[in-house]
C-alpha cells in the first residue's frame, strides 16, 4: 500500500530573495511554508561576491552570506527548507483546488497555495575563461556590480536595449567602456543607440566577439576577435559585463500559466496573482524590467500576502462573507 501524499498549505518553489522573503511573511502568517531550493539554492546572488545595494547592509555583504541569513530568518519563523527540485506540477483551475507537484521526478506533494520564485538565469557566452572568472570580474548585472569598477576600464557584451542601457550606466562611473557587438549593427532602439553614441567614453566595436577573458584569479584583460576578418586584439580591463539576456526558469509551467513570448510569467495588475487561483509568482520569474534583489524581495512579500488573503477567503464560510 502506497504512503499517503503529503499535503501542505503553501509551497514555495525557489530560494532566492523572493522565495525566502515570501517564506518569512508566509511563516509569520501561519501558512507553514515549505521551500524547495531548486538546483541553485539561494539563486543568482550566490554567484555575486559583494552586494552593496541591498538596504540594511551599510558595509555591504557577500551574496552567499546574505542568502544564508535570509534562509535562517525564514527558518526562525518555522519555514521548512528542503533541498530538491520541483520537476513537474499540475495546477488546479478551481478556487480552493489542490495543486500537485512532483519533487525530483519522484515524490508527489499537494499544496493549497503555490508561490513561484524560480527566478531567471542570465545567459553567458559559455567559454571556459569567462566561466572561470565569474565572480572575479565577470558579471551579468552592471547595475549590481558596476560600482566596484568606478574609474576603471571595463567591457560589455551585447547589442540590445539592455546592453546599451548598461553601457550608458557604466559610462557614468567607469573610465572607459568597450562595447562588443557581434553584428554590424545594434538591435537596441534608436533612442538607446543615440545615447550610447553620445557618450565619449564608450567605444563600440562591431562584428566583434570575446575570444578569451584574460587573468588568473581576476579579470585583467580581454582578447577580442573580429568575426569577419579573424583579427584578434587585446585590451586591458578589470570588469567584463555580459548583457545578452536572461532566461526565466518557468518551463515547467508552460501550457498552464500565462506567460509572455520570452517565458516570463504574467501577473494580474499590481498583484502577484497568476491565471490560476491560489498560484502566485514573484521575483525574476515575472520581472524582466528591474531584476534586483530588493525588488524581488518586495514581490516575495506581496506573494505571501496574496496567498494569505486567498486562503482566508476560501477558508471563511459563505455565510460569514455575506
């Protein structure tokens, strides 16, 4: 005889700032949340060496330590954090319906509410020298890490709006920004291109790609290659920013939850509500505009409050509502 399926009040999928903040609020509301960490416990911040822009840390803090502290705070109020991956899910269409999730392709659990905080993964070039120096000068977020390269020479890879916007941001604080665009034109909007071209300390190199990131422990330079001529050129830099996009970690929800053409979950109005009752999305899984730890934490709070209110509605007898 098979064991009964475990049923919980609130399942939180993902363990970044959004997931742990949702857990803190859900636990304090007695929703008894269970967090499944996913493949990258702590999310993208675990790959960041220094976090200087999260409120409450006047001296800054390294990303992994911050995520451990967020986990400890969530656990202090009764959150159960489990190492595991939600590999499948069946979401109910009914108000008050039960959602069924599969853990690590094996165990099934049932949940009255689901908070999705699966985040998004930055796209990288996936060349060995780049991967080796992630956290040592290679970053996928200029707004997060640009401050550490104030007055220095840096490079950025990408030709879209995000790359142009981040190049402009870096130009305000760095000595020189070299922008590598692999085509003979930018994909960025005309307005963003004008902004880039108007800044004297941005040099745009078209038809150019990264051949190798130079340096042993930290970034010391960049070897570029012209993809038309094969000519290579080295420059001295201390930071390399990859701005070629993000992929939201939402594939298991396809066909069940509304999402945009790139896979970001769509939430209703200013809430974290999805198109399924009792299912809420927060953090980078539904935010492609800001993608900051503090904004992710804010939407995690919102998701927990939305889940609490949802459960209060379905648990209150109809005669009390009238």
